[in-house]
């Protein structure tokens, strides 16, 4: 995801977690045919290194990034939301930065994820920011909260991992208070993802071959690290279930009872640059790269993102951009017909 460039900063304030428990070969094989199990395995595995891998931080840059994404698709009315729930919170990147950015009240946040390892890190990150956040392990398709509990439900880069999105949207509307809002950002569009994956594969192939050449061998990662990355990428392919034409996201919200549904997209040339860059960095020994490389990469990404937002957005069709954001509301005067109490059948 090219948002890594946007949130690029080292997470110095995050205490180090214990090393991830290695998954057995049997677990990995079983997970290949069970996307939820694959999500738990893959994200538990990633939890302790996730902030570093994606350059997630809890400072001004990521606060601005999260707050601006929210404002782009949902505006600035109603801040701070008194009570909020995050689905697929990971290490807390989106909601913790929304709290710091004044979008969510400091004492009103609950975070959930299907991966216990992620919930543990998110709660630890919240503590390091002085926040008292409730963390629960929960599948987004079956939320362990009462009807009408929250003013806001948010998520970042999570919808594309969830098998049954209709059930999930109905669950979101069930736990929202009447008139409450949902905001999901960082979802891959169909065209954007198609191109990004091809660019990444090409970059991986080129980098792993070029670094065999004399003179560039010093950049090459040890073979077992490259093999581990390939194994992780194979599991990543199992956990990535959906890509979205923007109109499909609108239809998803509306057919399940949401109102005021709106979709925005962003990152065109920034994603063409960002994905190969991230892939290149995954394939080489980054400690051998000069510091100016990282500055140059980040500033290039920023300039391209600026062009995307201020120029290309006005002339290029929405579906060609990489990142989709969706927001909508639960009707103020009605509850969704297919709601359920927590613990009941999904
Ligand atoms: C790509 S990560 C994004 C994490 C975080 N939101 C961020 O942007 O950094 C997707 C997260 O969704 C979680 N997830 C996947 N399937 C889920 C489900 N069915 N219910 C809840 N969380 C899920 C994963 O465990 C993972 O932490």
C-alpha cells in the first residue's frame, strides 16, 4: 500500500513487542483455504513488526494523514465524535491518529481486530499515547457490541480482507447510533490494484536479479530473507480478498441500508511510484541505502500525491486511482431490518 510513504516515519515511541511466533507449515497450508484463519495467522505474525514495516508513527505526519483522509470523505462536522469503534485496527494506525487529530474524543475509542496479536499491539500503542482504549478480538462480521452503541465506526485497509461484506455493513449499521457515521479508507480499487501488483512484481524480479551483479551484491538480502518475503507474499495473496470499483462500494452501503453514501478515490501517479519503491525496499538491505534516498523517495511521493489531488483528480476517471474511501450514515429515524444482538446468529 502506498500509504506507507505517506505515513513514513519511524515508530520510535512504540515499545518493542516479543518476536512473532513462527507459524508451522501445517498452519500455513490450512490457512491457504481459509481466509479468516489466514488473516489471523498472517497478521499475528506481522503484529510486532507491522509499524516498522509500514513506517507507521503516531506523530504529526500520520495524524495529518489520518485526519485528512477522514475529512476528504466525511467532512469536519461533529468533531470530536464522542464514541467510536475501529474494525481491523491493526496496531491502531487510523483510530489512534484520529484521536490525536481531534476527530475522536480521547476517552471514547474501542478497537477490534480478528488478530489477537494486533489488538495487543494497538492497546499498547494507545497506552504509550496516554489513552485508555478498550481492545477486543472480534470478527467484523460478528461484532460483540450492542445495537446503537457508537457515534462513529472507522477502518483503514480492512474491508478488502473480509469475506462477507454485506453482513459486515449490516453489523456496522447495527452498532451505530441512529444518524451515526462510518468511514473506511485505504481500500484498493480494482484498476489501481491491478496495475500496482504488476508494477510490484516487475520491481521484485528486476531488483532480485540486478542485485546479483558484481558491484550491487552488497545490496542483496540474504536468500533466506528473500524466501521469507516470498512466503509472506504468498499468504498476503490469500488474505487480500476484494478490490473495488468505486460504484460497487456505493452499492454495498446503500443496499444494506446506509444513507448519504459517498466514495472518494486518490493516489494515481503516487501509487505508480509508491508500490515499486516499497517493493524495492523489501528486496534490498535498506541499511545500505543512503539517508538521502529515503528523503528523495518521500518527497517524490509527496509531489506526485499533490499532482494527483490537484491536477489528475479533475481529469482522470475515479476508478483508475488506487485508494478508495467510503463514508455513509445509519438513517436517523430507522434501524436496519437485518440487525442482530451480539452473540446471535450472523
Ligand atoms: C492491512 S491490515 C490494516 C491494519 C490497520 N487498520 C492499518 O491500516 O494499519 C488489515 C487488518 O484487518 C484485520 N482483519 C482481517 N480480517 C478481519 C475480520 N474479518 N474482522 C476483523 N479484522 C480483520 C487484520 O487482522 C489486520 O489487522
